[in-house]
C-alpha cells in the first residue's frame, strides 16, 4: 500500500501478526531486500517493510534530502499506519534513519537493531560521495552496479551466488537517480555519535566482519555510545550481512528480540 505523508507517497508492505517490527533498507535497495527476514519474522511479528523516499515504489522528488527529513517520513508513516511503538531494524542508511528518529522522536521504539551502519562519516569521505553523485547524474545507475556489489558482498559470495548478484544488482539499477542522489547528500552528513547516550532503548548492533563500507570500528563506536548496547559480528559477511549470512543474521536478531520481549 501507499501512504501519503510529509509531502510524498511512501510504499510499504505489512505481513504477519503480533508486535510491530519495522524494517528499513540500505541506499540503492528497497523493502525487497528484507525478504529473507520477513519470511522468518512474520510468524511472530507484524512486519512493516517500507521503501525509503527516493527508492522502490515510493516517490523520488528532486533535490538533496536530509536524515531528519527521512526520519520525519518514518514518523509520518508510523502515524498513518497506526504504529504507536515498534521494534525497529535498519541496515546502513536504514540504521542512520533509525538513530536520527530515536533522537528526534523518543519513546517510539521498543528496541533498535542497527545493522552495518555508522553514526558518523569522516569528512575525508566527502569526495567519494560527490563522485557517486556525479556518476549517477551523468551516466545513470548502471555504472554503479558492479562497484557497489563489490563493496556489499565478499568475493567468495559473489562467485558462489550469481543469482543474488542479479537480484541485488537489479535493485541498484532500478533505484531512481533522483532518489539515490538525494540520499547521497544526506548520508555523509551524519554526526550523531556524541548524542546517542540519550537514547535509552535496548539495542543490538550487527556488522559483517568483512564490511568495508561501514567497518567493525564504526559499529563498535555505536555500541560504546549507546547505553547497554550489544554488538554481534557475523563471520564471512560484508555490508549486506542479512543476505550474505541470513541464517546467522536471523538467529542473532531473533535471540535479541526474544530477550527484549521477555
């Protein structure tokens, strides 16, 4: 279904029954990235997976986006669907949106699961993001597919799972240029680490041990900044750890959610 909020239409899917579990995807993907998790958790939760502004079947307005704007989109979606409190799981950009939302709208999350993400991007990374923006604007999303897959998955997995490379490559290629560029303006500006101590929510930080995009050090920084946060490192996984090691990922997330609910 599509929900109108914050000046745009956001596409979302709801499956299952139970406490709310929201899933927020990475840059250049959409809610289909979570299929392996939705199928597992819809038996115990009412899962809401949505397409971030600029992605999938949500609107993709021109212009630079901000993480606060994306957090406002999320708040509007929750209000429209009737979500008072939820467990929230976000990967990469989705994790950044979750942290921003937790700071701006305290009390809405029962727990946070922050996967392969960062609370601060170093200033020296700015030229990399500008290069990606320029490439998308001048050549479209096609040339970004292969280098993104290299960053997102280990070499062994890329060789063993050409079907997954086709699937995720398709998501990257289908991402609207305006949406990709808009979010590329938002992501490198994140600087939340010093504020996270105020977030009093049970949190699990998950990261692949081979994640080059948001490496272990970034996840450890989040864990240390968030009171009582747990850190789980997934072996033989890079940035999209939920797809590279879904069984391990789902076990870790399920165990954490069970402990929070208990």
